[in-house]
C-alpha cells in the first residue's frame, strides 16, 4: 500500500471512530438517577451500592449501561423539573431515591419503569397499590425508617439511662415521615418513662432554631427523625450537637462517622445494591408490576466511641457487643 493511500485510510478510520462510539452510546440503555442529595454526599455508600447491584445483574456503567445523574443538591423543589428532564431524555429506567423523588418521577411518567427507595410507606403515599402487587410502572424498597424509631429510642435509653428528656427532631413539611416518627417515639417513651418533646425544622435555618429551642428545654439527647433534609444536613446537626454537648441518635451512618453518637437502621448501601439488581432485571425485560416491593434484610448499629468519650458517656458492653460498626 502506498504511503498516501495509507494516510487517507487511517484518516478515514479516525473520522469514523467518534461516530462509532456515538452509535454505541446511543444503543446503550440509560438509567436516570434522581435523588435529593448531592452526589458527593452519597458516592461512597449509596451510589457504590447501586453500582454493585447493577453489576450483579450484569450491567457495568460505561460498558453496557449509562447513568444520567440528576441530583437536587438538597433542593427538593427541583425534583419535578429534574424528573421531567429525565423523561425528555428518554431514559430506560428511573432510580428514585426518597419519597419526593419517587413521587416526582411518577407524576412525570406512567410508562418509564421507576425503582424507588422510600422511608415512608409507599402504599400510604400513593406510589404503589400494594407491596406484593405494585401495579403500574413503579416498584422498589421500603426502608422502614419511621418504624424503627422505637427501637432507636430504646437503644438510646439503654446506652444513656440517665437521659430522661429526649428531643425529637422532625420535618412537619413531610407528614408521611414526621407523623409515624412522633407516634412511635411517643409510644416507646411512655413505656420507658421518658419525657419527649417534638421540635420542628423545615429548612436549614430552622434546624439551627430547633437546636436553640431544645437547648433551652434542656434536652438530654436528640433523636433525629428520618427525613431527607436531615440526611443531607448531617454535618450541621452533628456540629450543633457537639457545640452543646448533646448526644444524638441518627437514622443514617454518615452523621455518626462525622461525629454523632449512634445510629440504628437498615444497611442503606445494601438496600441500594438490591435496587441496582432490580434496575438491572428491568433492563433485561422484567416489569415493575411483577416485582414486589421489598423491605430491609440487613440492619446496622453504629457507635462513635470517640464522641461517647467526649460526652463523658460509657457505652455498656452489652451495646458494644451488638454494634455492627464501632468508630474509635
């Protein structure tokens, strides 16, 4: 082959290469990721778990599936517009993390499959018809945060028996989470002989105000109610608690790693792993209506011993033996 012909052939191949890559990307299924939290705050557990589940179902990001990220970055009012954007994008499946994200996705489409994770009861808030037969284009995982409030309060009482006045922080803007949290906390507090007081926060600024109020009430500890606002502001809550030397009971591991005292709840990384498997199965042809809504199978108790020492709290051996993770 002459040198000039070779150069022409090589140049033509180089020009065709981007077109080939573009064609491969066009045929690759796209999963829409809709979540209220910034990606950086969930990358190491939630997103990692989701990618692991996709892999178990045979899908690897960049190889045979793409993920279009639409994080609301703590501004849940943006979720409906982000959901509409994913629908216009023509994604194959929407992964919706949190009840507001799932509801926004369901309002945006009745045809694109949706897999959700929800702390609120998905039947009660209208996501699905039933757990066993979800119906329609939606299925997912009920994380059961609110149902575990009583267990968290019992563990807190066992850990700090002298703490008699417990502040319960909730977001009244989301009654599907707030109401069962208050109901379960009140029931357990009555059985344990504890005095509880509910403090409300709808915004970042109101979290500061709630802490100022509970300090005036002389709370011995704070039970943080399950809510995406508090999940995304874990560091703010931990900083306020440390400033006033108040132990916290969290619903997620992250705030405990940042300095909170303890958390108890479902293994969130595992829940998102299972959600990733569901998304992969749907990409392979299964229908959301045929996939039952599932509940947690793994739970974790996380304790920060460094924080306990700073607060002058001695964690009972019986609690330490049950802990999934102990941070020293």
